[in-house]
C-alpha cells in the first residue's frame, strides 16, 4: 500500500518558507489593492506576516542556526523593519508596498537556492 504519490513533491524547509511567504504576500497585496473595504482582511494578513517574521527572527537568533552571521543579522533587521512598518500601516501612515517588496525579495532568494531553479 502506497502512502504517497510518487509524483508528489518533497517539501523542504526552504520550500515551506517560500510557500508561507507567497501565501501571506498574496493576501497582503489583495487586501491592499482593495483598499478600505478590505481593511479587516489587511489586518489579518499583516498579523499572519508578523507571525511568520517572528518565526524567522527566532530561527536566526538561535546560535545553532547554520546560516552565516551576516545573513542572520540581515534577516533579523528585516524582522525589525517588518514589525515597525506594519505598525505604521495600521496607524494609517504607510502603505503595504515595502512589506510586499521585502517578502518578494526573500522569496526570490529562497527560490534561487532551489535545485534546478
């Protein structure tokens, strides 16, 4: 008895991170594009984005993390930026564009590291 399809892709940590970022970035983009009527959806998407970036920050703060220290520091800086910019969006002083750009750049980096990309 087979437990999974042989055609089913094997999900890596990098692939999981990519998909999580892609999903939340789509939600932020959609809600931001729809404007004020989608404010509740934007708040939900921003909350999910904060949760994701908190996981990233926690991971790179771990001394056992295998990434190079400068990259870990950059990721932690992006976490801090995301937290601050999200507060600015919620206060009505900023738009979601920079968060979308940051997430997209990280997704590109994750994709670039995939075999066969």
